[in-house]
C-alpha cells in the first residue's frame, strides 16, 4: 500500500489497537490472537494497530513481535489494514519497522523512544532515520518524551514523504491548533489520548475527527455507535454514553497507574474474549474492580 493510500484510510473512520493475547504462562498465544482479530474485523474499524501500546509493545521480545505482526497481517489480509507498533532507541525502532514492512504490514505507528530526554533536533533525527529506513507509511505518536513542535513537524514533512500521520497522546490544545494551522492536510491527524472518546468532540472541533478506541477491544458495537454519533454531531447519544459508560469507566481506570491497558484486558475477559493477564510492570484489576466493570458492561445491554 502506498503511503498516501494509507493516509487516506486513516483520515476517516474509527481506529483501534488490539490486545496482545498471552496464555496462562504469559506467553504469546497466536491462536486466540487470530480469533480476536477475526471477531473485531467485521465491526468496521478503518485500521488496526498491532503490537501497539494497548498491545503491550513495551513488554514484547523481538521474536514475539514478529509472530504478532505476522499473525495480524495473515489474519486481516483483505479485511482491514494493519499498522505495527515500532519504538525504542532509533536503531531498535528501525529494526522493528523493517521487520513489520517485511512481514506485510501497511505502515507503522512510531512509539516514543526510550528513557532519555531529547532536543527537537534529536527527535527530528530519530523520526527521519526511521522514515528513511522503510518505504511504507509512518505515523508518529506524540506522547511521553516524544513531543514534537509545529516547527519540527514542518521540517520532517519536507524531508520524509512517507511520514503521513500525526497521533496526539498529550492533549495540549495550543500545540494541536498550531500544528493543524501550520500543516493543514499534509498529515492525517489522529486522537490518541487514553479513552479517546472523552476527548473526541473537542478533537473533532480542532480538525481531528479520527481517534483510536481502546473500548473497541471488548465493546466494539458501543465504540462504533459512539464514533458514528460523534461524526453526526448527535450530542444526545454521545452525552448519554459518556454519562452511562465512559465517565464511570474512567473512575475505575484511574484507580491505578497502568490501568489504561489492564482495564481493557479485564473487559475482554468479562465479555468472553480473554487475552490473558497483563505482563509486568502492569497489574491486573482486583476482584472488586472486575465486579465494578462487569456491572458497567451489563448495564449497556446486549452488544
């Protein structure tokens, strides 16, 4: 797929990032992962991010990464485009990006580099080197210690024709406005804050109507209903779902650091599509929190 084709796909619709399945021993389970993708694909997400943040990219070995991307590409071929997560130090990110391209992914989501802080010049060099290492499309994730300015993105846009997307996980409105006004339609803009539905209306007003949904992993119909309501400016539906589901969901998610992933795995298990436990350093929900989430899910009615 040409990078511009991928950009077009990412410019509309709902995106999601599937959980990575682990068995009881904590090892990657390719069979149930493929089953998960087959279950989610028909619900209509525009693209799926395999081995992304909710897919616990940060905990995967290199061999597991290859198995995950291959499984995703093989399972979803002809159904939905697959973007692979890639990140870490520059050479490691390049290795992941090249492996994803070799395995047939349609692009990558470039996750933040490792621990160290970096100047804008250093971030530009990092993103540019990853982009130059592959031919397919690259979406950069503005989050954590990878915080690009409008000036930096303008330089990268001129140097990297395959840098086609900008995903924001920071929530700095001033930054988003400055980037949108500077870069216009050069990029596809994606909302990437945890539980992005809470920010969806505000981001749509900023020119970023596309976002990735974690809830899609266990309540795909509800996630799609919310997305369509946002797209149609159906405030009655979005307000009802915010009040009845998303805000109470946040109360559980915000109980402990790392629960943005853990609560999604709990939800998948509670609806009969278990992806196994999370890996350290994440922790699973408590029994009490499981019960709270189950009550919230059941209150939404049949899905």
